[in-house]
C-alpha cells in the first residue's frame, strides 16, 4: 500500500470524476489520501470529499498564496475547524517567495498562527516553502522553542540546508513527482540521505505529474512513479518503500486510521 500524503481533491480539476479517480488510486495500490486545504473559505469542499470517501482525510489551513486575504493572525479559527473528525493536519501554510502572491509579512504572521495551531491541537503541520529556505528554517526553529510540534515539509524541492534543519527539528520530508524529473539530481541525492523513518511520498495533484505523465494532470494513482524512483535512489525495493512511507505516514498523521 502507498499513501498520497498531499493532494487537492476538492479542486475543480477532479469535480466530475472523483469516484473514478479514487478507484484508479486503489488499483495503483494507493490506499489512503490526504486532501489539503488551501483556503478556509473553501474548507467545506475539502471536508466534503473527506466525508465522502473512507480512505480520504483532510487538513485545514491557508496556503501562503492566500495569506493576504485569508491569512490567520491567531490559531483560534484553525483550532476550532480542526476539531472535525476527518481533519488530520494543519495547513498547508508556509512561505512562498517565488511567486510572492501575498505580502511576506502576512505570510509570516499566518505561518506562525498555523504553527501555534499545530502545537495546540497536536496535529502535524504541512509546510510549503519555496525560495524561502533561510526564513522558513529560522521561523520553524523559533516556534519550536515556544513548544514542540510535528510536521512535514511537503513537495520538498529546496536545498539540503532546509532539509537538514527540518530533520533536526523532528520533521518529515515528503517527495513529489519532481523527484522523477531529469534535472532533479540534487533532489534525488537529498532523498537518498533522508533517514528512512522520515520519508513520505505525495502527488500534490493536480500539479507536478511525475515522469512518464509529466505535462498531464496529476492524480493520486501517479504517486506510484515517485515511489519507484525513490526505491532506485535509495537502493531498495518498491515494496520496502511502500512499507516505510506508509508506516511513517500513520505515525505522523496519527489521527488517520489505517484501512482494513
């Protein structure tokens, strides 16, 4: 079994074929999926997908792209919404200096509110970081000093420094279809070196479809391609990657229930 630890099943890309998409995931050996929140204003749609399928869970949070209009100043709303029994994590939140679609001070404030919500609820934080390695690492360290929380660096494509900082703080690293791209050799070297008990896999669907589907719309079934490459990079078997990443997922996202 594989787990797609990060996808966006509420997006309109999937609106007309959710049943088929979840069925295809099962046929590819993907037994559990987490549909990730990007807007609080659209959380009802995220929650509805998780309520519809027994093997789909969800998170609650505001993507840094939307921190300008929906960013949180305190953890209170996040904590209240996280009480729903299908919510297994907080986020995604973090810093995105590549697109800079929200003011950086609002991204930072909202990121800190999400970290506080993770600390208060005990649910893992799903971290988005792009072109913000130093600030992201510094903020994670600062907030960990206020009280520990757990989390995952999702769709990791940053440098080794951020990976090591996150690992030092007890966080997990999740690899997406980017791992399969021809120009991702540095990322594959990082994936080779991450401790076995800290690795997850994901799609970030509908984005970032792995080779051999690059350029197409991504979906949870395609996480199998990332797992294949991860096995090669780490010099192990696909079955071992399935076992390790699934065990890691349920250890981190402890509110989620294993199928059957």
